[in-house]
DNA sequence: ATATTTTATTAGGACACCCTAACTTTTTTT
DNA sequence: AAAAAAAGTTAGGGTGTCCTAATAAAATAT
C-alpha cells in the first residue's frame, strides 16, 4: 500500500502538525524538507504523489495538510514505532537512546497481525519509553496526562505539548523566549526562592518564571 | 553495507548450495532466477555487482559460487530469519505458516545488537519453528541431528538433507524417483510388512523401499 | 511600491532494481 | 558434426527515490 518513504513523509508531516486544528499549523515544503533531511525539490515531487494518493492536500505554493486518510496512516506508523520502541526497551533491554534507529526500521514492517499481537504481548502499554503516548488500533491517542512545567520533576526530560493560556500576549512572549510547541528540554532545577524553573534545551540553559512554567504543558 | 535485495540473492545462493563442498553444487544464473522469481537478465546484472563486492565468484558463462564473505553473510541473514520466526511463533503466537513472510522482512533490519539480544531473549534456541537449525553468531550451524527416513516417525514433516550411500547407482535411482536434496515431505506411514515408507511430497504420494529409506537423511 | 529574501517549482540527471527482446555461448540431442 | 535446446548475456526501457541548478511565486524589508 505505502512505501517506507511515503510513511516517513506522513510521519514527518504529523510531527510538524499538518492538521489545521490545534498545534503549530501546516508546514511548507522547505520545513518538511528540513525535517526529513531531503532537498526541497525532491520533497516537492513526493508531495505531488501524496496528493494524487489522497493523503495530503496542498494548493500550488501553499501549505501542506494531511487528509483524514493521511492522518490515520501517519498515526498508524507512529503506533508501530512506539510499540517497537517499547519492545526493544522492555524486552530486549535496549537503552533509551538506542531504540529509535531500530524502531525507525521496524515501523515499516507490513503484516496484518503483527502489530496488534505485539501490543498484546507487551500488555497494551499506553506510553513508549520516552513517555510518548501509543495510539490504539483505531488511531486514537490515549488521553494524555498533561502536566505543567511547574509540576514537573527535576531531571525530567520532556517536551512542550501545549499551553494553558492561549492569549496572543503569552504566545508572543514564548516566541521571544525561543519556546515553541514540541521543544524538548530537561528540567535542571526548581528554584525555591521564587518558583522559577531552570531548564536546558538544545544546549542552551535558560530560566523561566513561575508564571510561565505554570502555563506550559509538558509530557 | 548490503541492501535487502543483495541479501536475498545471497540467501538464495546458499539455499541452492553454491558452496562447492557437499550438497548440490553451484547454481547457474537461470536456476537462481527461478529461485528468486526474477528474470535471468536482471539476475545477471546483480551477479556482476555481487562479484565486484567480492561476495560471489563466477567466470563468464560459468556457475556461481559464494565466497567466504558471501557465505558468512548469507548465514547471518538466515540466522536473523530463523530467530525472528522463532520469536513470532513462540512469543506472538503466529501459526507455522504465517511466520515466513514477516520474517522475510524482519531479517533485513540492521542493528549491531538487535539479533544477539533477540537470541538471548528467546533463550538461545537451536532450531526454528520448522525445525531448521539456527546458526550461531559466528556463522556456525549447530550440529544437525541427522536421522534416516527409516527412523523418522509417522506424520513427521521433514526434508532430505543428505544421503548415506553416495554411489552413482543410488543417486541416479533417487533422481528417477524424483527425490532430491532439500525436498520437503510428510511421512505418511511405516509399512510393517516389508519396512517400506509411504510419504507425500508436493501433493504426490509415493512408497519407497526400506533400503532407500535407510540411506536417506532427513531433518 | 519596489527590491530583497525566502519558499516553491521545474528541468535534467543519477542510482538501484526490475523488465522484455534479441543475441551469443554452451550443452544436449540426433 | 550439425541441429536443436538451454543457459547466459547485452541492449534498451521503466519506476522510485534521491540530487543540483535554475526559475517562478510569495513574503518581507526598505
């Protein structure tokens, strides 16, 4: 049905939030190319194919959106990826950082039964070793346990998954801080004095105020 | 290092006994093409590539032989295939006939640690669900338990893995019976009267004499 | 509003793997 | 030994996925 390459494109689009609804909004050709580490010209050609297959919607020179079919398949691939990661971590004792590359290959194995049986074997886990939720076989993500950055423990590695305050003011402020949806970070310290949180992301250390921390949802 | 396609060629050559030593001897381009269900012209091109990579030896218009490097890699792929089959059968409860197609994909997953950890997880099995031996990580097949057809139980599914008598007479006789190395069969009945063995292979039922049965090794 | 920069697209090419059709070499049959 | 059959090879294409270089459109800056 789908090639491994096509699946990787869908997955990347999903990651980039090509879903209209919440999130960062649709991605463009260049952004997708960057995400996949493939040249824009190549991506452009593949998008044509995905459009023809009804997986993606895009007007000339426009942003890319996953169709319902595209979204469903993207989620299916993510489900496979996360279940395989869980298998590697829990059953084969791979370390946190080793699982990804192998799961990247395993997620493309085609079989009617394989992934459901693997899920059963693993005891229907709800999150993978990175804490990411595992979608069910109908493409639904389990209700995420959303916690604010302020409640998160020291040393915890997490990602920004949403905000409590949706005001333009707050979002613009986040922008200025370099904080965006999906950003991965490590909670370095909770500072008792004023409730500030020290964190580290992409090699950069920063301190954010308690008020900001209370309004950032992390996983 | 190797593409999935290259690995499939190596595996097929190994199956066809392209090892000089015992067995059926080296295969030709056509035979390999038949085995892989790929046209001879295509196989010819791939053989050039495998020769350049030092995996195969072949003179113009000559038979194909695996080099030591080729043989080692073929065995490695077979090891992966059989360990994955064992996993699917024992842990995910796939049936005997479902495991092959999925293992055919899984055997090409690349990872330094994966297969050794899987082997450990499975408890170092020595044979796969079909009774085929699983090579160890150094490319050695475990000592096969070779039994003659005469000693084999009724209902047993097995393959001809060798002969006791190597005379031209006997081998020509086997040829006439349509019995060849690697042939899969089911032992239907042991006939007490004269020790004959009734068996079934590829939908054809036949009876062979006790003397022949005593000289055929099966797995 | 025009110039610049960024983003998207087109054109043309490469490589892996597959094909069919035609041809050559080797083997087998007569 | 010549004819026929089988096996191996070459020539020329096709698809999928990638590339670079050049161009067109849109967004941004002046």
